[in-house]
């Protein structure tokens, strides 16, 4: 149990430290020979000096007018309007772009392959399209294809808009969960990297200074709280200034969550507790967990397939005391007019991304 917990924490730690992983990788790039993780197609190359100290050159290019190309750097600043055409060399190219464009199934975006390159066109880009655009070479071995991580190219593109210093959000009040074991991000991203941004609490009104240790600002992510605690709860907003009047972001409701990660904690109960033939019964399977953790339920019961029964699955957020928020997910199995065949063992299997838990209850005739 302890070992398992330790492993989870270790995995979590790795997952939460993209920055430090990259640093390790970069250090390796610069020094020793590189060996691919997993040993597959392992190659030992002589260390060679790289331009600019980064990884290989960015092969993500922007097509300018008159057939000129601009090789993009890690950060690109563009004026909105017109259209943006990106190309990436290779006969099989994968793309990623702000998820917002998929969520709204945006017809302004088109991604087309060709023999020699992949093409991404975004017409009428606006401040909301600010984000990470990335392409990579897809390598196939028979029918199995995968992304070549060494040939993945990224540019963070800002679409500047002086009326929208913050990347517009469709949500009026966003919820940010604070967890004791990982940094939290208040995602007020800007559309111009030159904007000066500050973080403010609404009540009592105060500015939370970004001092480079506990609180930092990254224009591509927002404010990062390194060690969230219950004191960081409340309603916050960001303020940006770039020549002229300051602008205010949407509001962020910060909620503190203290639920360890792992397979779901499940409770199962029948109501009423004591049943007779002809009664109606609800069997409720409940899981308390992290607010964003989806839970799926599977039922096994005596009359399955022979008797009508229906299940209703739902979830809601529950405040437990001042500083904790958890998600209560429930599946209710309803049986009407109990018959002999319905008595026996009811099994609920609840599954989340970390595992599954099985609980049973026996319904006996009274
Ligand atoms: C998204 O757009 C495509 C093409 O316009 C259309 O075929 C598809 O049904 C749309 N999907 C949704 C979920 O709106
Ligand atoms: C940064 O701010 C945090 C809390 O606001 C404080 O605990 C910490 O001491 C500060 N660090 C520096 C270097 O000022
Ligand atoms: C079962 O749940 C439904 C919906 O909540 C409720 O209306 C009904 O009274 C419950 N029945 C029993 C026997 O608890």
C-alpha cells in the first residue's frame, strides 16, 4: 500500500514537472550521447554543437505573401486579420493547435496534407486563437504510426489585439482547483507578451505579488502558484497594462481540494434497507473524488437481463467545510416491484483513471 502510494506520488511528481524534465533533456542534448528511452531504435550519436543551444531547427514555417517563407521561432507575434498559413516539411505530418478551435468545430481552420508538407490555414485569426501551434513528423512501421518526438516543432503564436489584452474566454467565472501536491495555474494568458500583468484578490482587495518563487507569471500559461494552500482560495482576477488603460480578465474562483489520488472510494447502499417482495428499491453507488475525475460505473445484479431496472448516473461538487471541495459521483440502480429473482448480491464497479473499486451488498428478503 505504502509502496503503491509512493509510486503514485513519484509519477505525479514527474507529471507535474515538465520544466525540470526538459531541463534534464537539454542537459543531455548538450553533453553525452543520447539514447532513446525504451531502447527501441536506440542510436548513439556523437555530441555535436547545436545552433542557439536549443534542439534542432524549427521546421515549422509561416507562408508569407509572394511565396516567401518565415521559419518560426518558439514565440511568434502576429497581427490579427488576414489569414495564417503554416507549413511543416514531410509527407506525413501531425498538428496540434489551441483546443478551442476543435471545441467549436471552427470552419476557419483547415489542415491539409500534401506529398511534401503538411499545411495548416487559419482564416481571420483573432486574439482568441493565441496559443501553441505545433507540428511533427509521423513515422510509421507497417500500420503502427507514432509521433517523432525529435522532429516536433512548436511556436507559441500571439495574435495581438489592443482591445483584448487577455485571451478571451467563453466562461465568465472559471474554476481553478488548488491541490496541495502540485502547482495551480490561474490561466489569464495575454495576447501580447509585452503586457504587464498582475494578480488580484477580489475580497479583501489585494494584489498577490509575483516574486519569482511562490507566484510566477508566464504569459503563455498565466499565474502559477507553486504551493497552493487553503489561504489561496477566493475570487481572483488579473489586470494587464500595455500603454493606455488597464484591462481586467474574467474572474477565477480558486477552490482548495484535498483528495488523494487513487482508485475511487466507493460506498454502496440500498434504500430502503429492508425489502419485501413488491417493494421498490434504489441501490446507490457513491464515489467521492477529485472535482475533475470522471468516474464510470458498471452494475452486476441477480435479475440482470431478465428484469427491468434502470440506472441514473450523475455528479455534483460538494463543499466539505471551509476549505475542501470534492466531487460526488453517483449511480442509482432502481428496481420496481421486487420479485424473488431480484434478491441477492448487487455489485457496483466504479472506475476512474487511477483504477477501479468493486463493492457489493446483499439484498435479502425480510
Ligand atoms: C464539424 O464540421 C464538419 C465539417 O464542417 C461537420 O461534418 C461535422 O459534422 C461538424 N461536427 C460537429 C460536432 O459539429
Ligand atoms: C514571495 O512571496 C511569498 C508569498 O507571497 C513569500 O512567502 C516569499 O517569501 C516571497 N519570496 C521572496 C523572495 O520575496
Ligand atoms: C428512489 O429514488 C427516486 C429518485 O431519487 C425517488 O423518487 C424514490 O422515492 C426512491 N425510492 C426509494 C424506495 O427510495
